[in-house]
C-alpha cells in the first residue's frame, strides 16, 4: 500500500466514523445545544464541511469551482467557523448539512486520489488564511484526519447528551 493510499484510507475511515454517528441521530436533535458541551450536531457538521474543504482540498489543489457552485461555502464559513453554535441555530436545514457533508467528503477523497507521493512534501497552495498547523500537503492531510476525529469525538459526546450513547456493537461478557 502506498502512503497516498494509506492517507486516503485513514481519511475515509474518519469520514465513515463521523457519518455513523450523525446518521444515527434524528435531524430534530441536530440543533440542540446542551450546556455541558455548548455545541450542536448542526454546528459540528457545518464546521467539518468547511474544515475538510480547507485542509484536504483548498490547500492541496486550490479552490474547486464545482464545490463553490454547489455549496454556500462563504455562508458556512461565517456560521460554522467565525460564529459560535448559538448563532447557527435555524440558519440551515440539518438534512442539507448532512448531504453537503457527504458531497465534501467525496470531493476530498477524489482530490486526495489525484496526488502523487512525490507531492506530499510540497508546500501548501497559497490561501488568504495561513494553515494553522501544516506547511506541507502531507501535514495538511494528516491534520484533516486528526481534526475530523477530534470533532467526531465531540459529535459522540453531543449525541450521548441529546439522545443516547452510540451503540458500537460492543457486547460485554456477563
């Protein structure tokens, strides 16, 4: 397995974990902001849409016109990066956020599949906002995986508070 394939697999796994958690929660509970966490599934999903675009697409290959035409990236950036969760309540339908996350994940994986191993140590594509962690494409992809899983953990906590603990299929011995 090449390093590119390993990064793609890890990225896909992080996306699948996120999707398992959010898909198990009814949309009606996506906007609840529990005081213990002070975030919502809507905000987490919206934030992941923007962060995955930045960390695994924009700094890797630059802006992608198909995504900019399909998704309201500027609006999402304002709601889910610059603003707190309370400011995003009721602004976007939860189902739309869920479907837009899937679009972003598919595009992210497609972009990663275009990379050659020789490009991994190349500098990031220039952006108006500097990357907070990475200076190379490898570092940005690695950060995208870690950042997605960090938010996956937050989604798991929110799900537990507003609904129930996620059933991972663990069966404990009696």
